[in-house]
C-alpha cells in the first residue's frame, strides 16, 4: 500500500527531478530501492500494464508536473497556441509565436511516435535499480559532453555578430503581433533540423535513468543554444510530451491496482505540482549564469555508488 508520507516524498522528488537534469523516473526507482522495506515493495513487479503498480502512481505525478509547467509558462503557451491556430488557418509562418509552435510540433514528433511503442517495454525492462543506476551514470556523462559542446560552440565576438544577424534575419522578418521575450526570439531562430535533432535527444529519456530535461538541454547546446535558452526550450518541449503520455496512461490510474491508494496518489500529485513550479522557477534563473556540470557530477557519483550497492 502507498502511504501519504511515501506519496509526499516521492511526489516532491519527482517534481524536482523531472525538471532538474537528473532523471525523475530513475530517482523514483532508486529511492524506493535504497530505502527498502515497504518502499522496495512499491517497485516490485505487479499486474499493471506499465510493469508495476508504482508506475501507475508516477503517471499522476507526471500530469501534475505538466500542469505546473503550463501554469508557469501560461503567457508563452497562450501565444504559441494562438500562433498554432493561425498557422493552421493561414498555412503561413508570419510571427515568432507561429515559428515557436512549428518548432515545438516538429520537435515533439520523435517522442510522440517512439513513446507509445517503446515506453512500456523499456520501463518494464530497465526499471530494476541496477539498470537505473547505470543509466543515471551515463546521464551524467552525457551532461558533461553537453557542457563540452557548449564551450566548444562558445562564440567569438565575430561569431556573436554573425549569430545576431542570422537571428534578426529569421525573426524580425516576422510580423510581431505580440512582442515576444528575447528568449523566444532566440528560440525562433532555430531551424527545423535543429528542432528534429533536439526532439530525438528528448526521446532518449524513454530509458529509465536518463533525464528528459537533461538530454533536451544537451540537444539544444549541440545546436548552438546557450544554457538559459536550452533550458527554456527543454521545459516547453517537455510539457506536451509529459501531458500527452500522462493522458494516454490515465486508464492506469483507474485500474484495480490503484484501489485504496487514490487518496495518496492525489496528495502526491499535488506535492509534485508544487515542487515542479518551484523547480522551474529556480532553474530558469540558475541557467542564466551557471552550467550543467554540478548536475553531471551528481549523476556520475550517485550512479557509481548505486551500481556498487545494487551489484
């Protein structure tokens, strides 16, 4: 049985780790395994189509995180959705909001196609603590590589001028119905190849232990974004992916395995949504001046210790 205390702890951890580039699902598995006892039973195999009844609980936490992201970026999403409707009606891309809508749509395709096919098999196959530990370690390695890509792509003064000119070419030719934030202008300067590449990076988070936000940020750094802009695009891109996956998994929440624990599930989802809101608020400011290296170090150290413990 899932207690209210367990639901609150796991909800808080999931809400933070979903947006911090350190893997939410990996931590959900590892924390339960590290504590052991009744916590370990949460991740034992069950009759849930997701592999364990515990994963049905995680669905609610993901939906809560998506709702927190929608609430935090509600102005941006209002503009994007308006731009999407206008783009479909006119079949043209004339504004920054329309360009953002197109980029997010393109970048979401890989996980939208691969997620329904691979999510359940991969989670059931790699939900063991040792697998989550290995992938958490690899996640740290990928974050380190991403930081190296950022430094390699760090532009000279001449390159700054070239990028600024390219950005103006791509975005100022658009009719600005609603003045966009500077970060939206920078993201709108991505091309469609950039969007599809970042989308495939996000799909790597289907493996338990890899971070959705982390891989998406690394994809953004690979395509020349700075940490601040890569983080915002990762959060925007995560919203439809998390919400869509959660809506598809809603039958898990109404299945027989959740009878008797729906109260703790709702309580955990509330805690998850609140912690997600606080996490995105912190990270948006953090990545203005700081890097992925602390998160990479944490993942590598925690992954190594967990591998030794569960081997």
